[in-house]
C-alpha cells in the first residue's frame, strides 16, 4: 500500500512537472505566434505606407476634408446632367471643385475618354466580338497613358439615338468629371493605331473644340464629309456646354428640328445628321464669330478613314523596322509603364515622317460592324479583313511589352515570341 502510495505520489509529481512543461511550451508557442503576427503585421503596414509615400503622386496634397462640411455644385438640384437643365457659371463651379480636390489636377487627368455602343446585342453575329476588340484597344491606349475612360451603352436621351447618342454622353461626362480639362469622344469603331502618340494639347491652348478634317472642304466647298464627327476633343468649360446645346438643338428630339433640317440641307446638301450639324456650327463659328474656338485638325489623324489607311500599314511597318534596326535604344525591351519615355526617343526619327508615320486613329466609318448595314460601296468582307489587319497592327504595339507579336496580321489568334 505504502509503496503504491509512494509510487502514486511520484507519478503525480511527474505528471504535474510534465503538465508544467507542456504549459510553458504552449505559452511560448502562443507568444511567439502572437509576436510573429504582430511583427509581420507591422512590417506589412510599414512597407505599405512607405510604398504609398514613394509612388502616390498625391502625397504632398493636403489631407482630405470632411465630406459633410462642404457643399459643391452637385448639391444644387436645379443643376443637371442633361440638355434640359442648362448649367450656368460652369467655369467657376469647376474651379471651386478643383480647389477642393487638388489631388486630381494631375497631367494624365487632362483627358477623359468617352465612347460607347448600343444597349442590345449586335445583329451581326461577329459584331460583338469586334466591339470587344475595339474596346480592348481603347483600354490598352488609356492604360499606357494613364487616361480614364467611360463606356456608355445606354441612350441618356431616348430620342437622341444612333450618332446623336454621343452628345448627351459627352454632356453628362463633362459634369461628372470636373477634373478633366478635355473630354475626348471616340466612336466605338475607331482604333488607336499609334499607341505611342499623344494628342498635342499644347497646340490647342486657345481652342475649345477640335475635330479632324479639311478646312477648305468645310468652309469653302461646304462639304459635310470635310470632317468626321467620330472623334473630337471638347474642352470642359461653359463655352463647350453652350456649344453642345446648340449642336443638340439640331437633333431629332429638338422642337427646332424642322427649321434646322431645312437650313442644313440647304447649306450642305445633306440630311441633318450629327455631322452635318457639326459642320454647320464650325462654319458659322468661323463666318460670324471669328472666335477661333473651333479648329479643324488636318496634320495628324485624330480620325482617319480606314480605306485609305489599311493598305499603307505594311510599308509603314517596314520603315519603323528599319529605324529600329539601326538604333539599339529603340529596340530595347522595357516595362509597359515606361512606354511613354521610349515613345519620346522615337520622336526625332519621326519628325519628318509625314505619310509614313503610324496613323494615330483608324476609323471604320461606313463598316457598321454591329448592325451589318455597311455602306454598299464596299463589301462586308473588305471591312472584316481590314479590321483584322488594323486591330492586330495596333495590338502588336501593345503585345510587344509582353514579349509577343502577331506574325500574321490576318490571324488574330496566332502569336509568336519576340525575336529579341
Ligand atoms: C456666335 O456668337 C453669338 C453671340 O455670342 C452666339 O449667339 C452664337 O451662338 C455664336 N455662334 C456659334 C456658331 O458659336
Ligand atoms: C482668330 O485667328 C485669326 C488668324 O489667326 C486672328 O487674326 C484673329 O485675331 C483671331 N481672333 C480671335 C478672336 O482671337
Ligand atoms: C509600298 O512600298 C513599295 C516600295 O517602295 C511601293 O511600290 C508601294 O506602292 C507602296 N505601297 C503603298 C500602299 O504605299
């Protein structure tokens, strides 16, 4: 019995000692786990705040204000996004908003892209596929240059359909983006074919509206095809809101529609569509007001006609390849983020390029890829072939930064590794 008790008490002592050690072990583990979490947590937060300080362009801006303590023009309910709610004193309102939000005055916020297409699926079976690729091209361009983009696929003014639909979209975007100095409308079927090129805004210091075309055709020959309304820049200011209002007043929803229809077809010998209306406004701006606020750009393709461009791409590629071969820096591989820096290196070689410079924007006017109701003067097959070629040509400039290219512009699914 005694022995048994002694043995029992020794056993108990041992197990207490055992439990004690286990306890210490668990406690140590527990503490070390907490410590590890804590320290790794603080390492994460440290590196986060460091990287924000280092890369966030807004680091020097004042802290954010309390949203409830300030009112902006958005609080005024008589103020609106649509043509039936005219905005007054927009320049002042915009300026005040910018003063409240100085962190948005960055140079890549100068341009805000607006594009879009219809709400319903395309009638043409291949239409949606091409719309997606057209959109991808715009997203690529915007990512590389740091621009924001809005894709609108609803009619903001139900009676302004088809080509007129862009007007209410631009009007709403102007008010929704007071940080943007320029709104750039671009049709869904237009492709950026020079990914490096940037709109030379410095040329438009005193201008408010820029469109591609041939001034003589518009001002002298009164030809509605002397410009193309598929791509235009409009400054975000009161003048532009008034200009858009005048433009919209010629639209199908307007009570003055009949008067304008008559006047436009007399002046331009063409139906009163958005483009004839624009040509008329530019003509009058020149003839009556000599304001110089509107400008017809013909020195680069803010918009270029696909049928003129598609066949020139091969020779252009050859010229670029030749230059690249002779200059190691141009051929050098680099991160996509520094594409703009490398584009600058190309400029001296392209200064006098003229017609063999990559066309900036290629527009498939008349192809109507979504509806399929193309201009009868060419076949849909011609359009599809040109679209493939042009989209792949543009995509090669993007894929390059990812190490690939389309060796055959007529086959979008085929890629090969870059040879260098
Ligand atoms: C020309 O100026 C007048 C007076 O400021 C204005 O009413 C008219 O709309 C302007 N025309 C155009 C085409 O901008
Ligand atoms: C418009 O441009 C012309 C020629 O460049 C110039 O003579 C005229 O003064 C300008 N008008 C305004 C209002 O700036
Ligand atoms: C391409 O270049 C070749 C050789 O210089 C020339 O014969 C041809 O006309 C050019 N093609 C086009 C579409 O400009």
